[in-house]
């Protein structure tokens, strides 16, 4: 009976070792995946810092477009329509 229990303990220990090894393999793979993800994020951050400000790239890029000039004129006309004329301002 003692021998059976000893074999059973060895088998359980072997299963525990196998499970532990499996868990270690899974953990190592997850750690490797995380290391790759962190490296990718670090590279993206470095690229983002190196790129110029998006506003600097856009500013003035459409200033000579006819549609843009038309929108500016419409805006000027709209704002000036809200101002009282010189004649009505002097009559108050």
C-alpha cells in the first residue's frame, strides 16, 4: 500500500510540475508579448514626438484657395451686417 501511495504522490508531483511548467510557458509568452507591445508603444511615441506640430503643417495651407477666400469674404460681410451704420450711430 505504501508503494501505491508513493507512486501516486510522484504522479501528482509530476502533474503539478507539468502544470507549473505550462503556467511558466504561458507567463513567459505573455511577458514576451508585453515587451513587444511596450517596444511598439515606445517607438510610436518617439515617432510622434519627432513629427512637427499638426497645426504648423496646416496653417496657411489653404490661404490661396478660392473657396477659402470666398468664406473669408462671407464672414466679413456677416460681421459687418451686425454693426450699426455710422448714420444710425450718430442719430441716437
